[in-house]
C-alpha cells in the first residue's frame, strides 16, 4: 500500500461547522491509522464568501481538538503554497492545457447570474472557430469550461458507495476558471490533490454528483485519481419530528459554539466521530488515540445521521466526570456568569458540588441560580414522610437549631453538619429529620446540589439566618 496522504481543505467562511470538523477528523484518523500524512489546505478562491480571521479559526479549532496537521500554510511543506489564492498561476496553466487538448473551452457567454460557478450548460462557445476565439480573447471577458464528452459513461469506485456509473449527457460543462482567473472549487481540488500527491479523499456525499466530472478531468490530464470516501450527511431534528440538513436553526452547529455552550473539545470530537462511522462495538466513548487505532473505511456508513444534542450532553457529562478537580475548577471559571455572587466567591468549594451534577459547563449558572432567586416557597416542602416530618415537626426542628446556628462562629460545612448530627443523636431521630428543615428553609426547593451544610455554607451565615427566621415565621402562622 502506497503511503497514505489525506487532506482537509476548508473554506475560510467564518466558523468550523460540525460537518467540516467531521471531515477533518476522518481525514486525520485515516492518515494516522495507516502512518500517513495529514495535510491542511485553505481553499479561499471564492472571495465572496471569504471572512477575515476565518483562517485563524481553522488553526485554532485543529489545535483545540488535537488534530495536528503535518503540512499546511502555517508550517509549510514540500508542496507549498497551501493556500489556493496563492496558487492562481498553477490553475490557469492547467486550464489552458485542457483547452489545448480539447477537454475545455473558452466561454464568452453573458448572463444576469453572476455566480459563475453554479451557471452550467453546454453552449455554442464549445464549437467556436479558433480564429473567432482568438479575436474574442482580445477584448472580451471569459471563463474556461470543462468540455464534457457526450453519449458516454463515466465509471468510478467509492469506498463507501461502491461503483458509480453516470451518463455524461446528464453532466453540464462546469466552469473551471472564472473570469477573475481564480479556479472554481471543482477544478482547484483536482489540481491540488494531484500536485500534492493526495492518495485518499474524504468528503461529504453531496460531492458524489461532481465526482464524475472530477474523474473526467483526471483522465483528460492523464492522472490517476485518488481513492474516495463519500460520507453521509449530518441531519438536524426539526420541531415537527422531521429531519433536515443540520443548520443554525437546530442550535449550536459549529465547534466554537458548542465549546462556548460548555461542551469539552474531547467530547465533541468523540461524538462527531460516531456521526457516520461505527466502531462496530457497543462501546461509544473513545480517546483520540483509540479512534486512530480503530478507524478504517469499512466503518463508514451510507445512511444519514441525526445530530442528537441529548446524546452529546450525555457523552460530555462522562468527560466532565473524568476531569480532575483541579482541571474542572480551572475550566469552569469562565462559565460562572449567571451564578450567584456568593457562589462565585466560594467556587473552589462549590465546584466540587457541580462536577457530578452537570452535563455541560453552561449549566453551572442555572445549577445554583435558585439560591439567589429565593422567594416564599410552598410550605408543604417541609413535610417528609420518610423522616416523619410534618409542618409542626419541621417548625420545632428549626426553632431548636436556630440558636445553635446563630452562635456558631466558624461557619463551615463540618460545623453546620455537626450541629444537626448532635441534635438528631440527642433526640433519637434520623439524621435526615434534623437536616431536612434547615436545608429546605435555606434553599427553598426540594432538590439541591448538596446537603444542608453545603447549602447553608454557600448562602452564608447572615442570609441563612434570615431565611431560617422567615421560615419559622411562616410556619408559625400555618401550624
């Protein structure tokens, strides 16, 4: 087997869509699995879609995910330059070679649609006499189109979709070189893949319709075409239950958006790997090194896949749980917006409560928000059958414990819990019966990310005592 060379060739259009990330990941995994080379190439010939700073986003994403390229614009390599706009002369040279060999032609057609790349047909320009073409070239703008032979069959093989046979009469004469002398994507990728010695191309199945035209270009230039793997489309779930191609209306669809929402890069990468590829085992959580070991073309599937945010959140929670407390503490600090100020001030402690209770870091603010949004709650929360607590019993516990909490100087979780524990032991009641009323009074809700001592410590002594007094007053009116 020849040495594998794969490439990731994104357009700098602003952000890294999950579909782009998957292409990069698969190309990286395939190259690494076979000990090959992973190439980054920037395809920026569509200047209308170019976004300033977008190339840096590509670099940052690859770095954040650990998909380190071996060659590229930022690190160089034997086939530089790796930015298409810097290779303009190369494409013009090969486009004119195709004209000379009769596989392309100058097109002088005028049109209202300025999108030359999508404007395709088989026009009369293909049969213009050489002297007319020569004269027109002096004064008229033109594009160069691929001359598709008619009445023939194009056959190619894809590692995922198998043999593909297409009638050339169904293909249009696509533009190869635009009037600004920049190539279209469909032309540039063929030239660059050959000149950069790319052996395996992984791309979305939407390019299957263009693959026969690529094959004809390879044949016209006398080149061997690379092995192709067309991967399934990533779909999003619509409100009505239907699915459509994943887009912004489905939620966060870029790597940066997902990270900003609180997903770990490792979890995003792991989940993305399973969108169109199967390791053929029930296990779903894999490190990047394990994915490299397992990834082969026979795991790629034809069927479209649906991006499941709940599944991603579940996977993210597993990665969060694996972080050391120090890692969690550091990573979580940038997600504290929306959390109560007293929680932020005690975050080193509060983070230990959060780590096992969130699926994304974006949930942190909401996890503790109830402590700040404290209002008069339903007093029935003080009733608890398991601990044999009625409203009256809870009132008695609060009235008995309040003086002890008030006298406590060292307001720590240990000391707070010790007061409740000693009280329970002295009264011969369950520990839960002594801790339930103060916790409910402090938090104002049944489910909390920690016990009595943790909630009282977070809220602080002054505010806790205020809440306990308010609960006692309310219960006294009710009982």
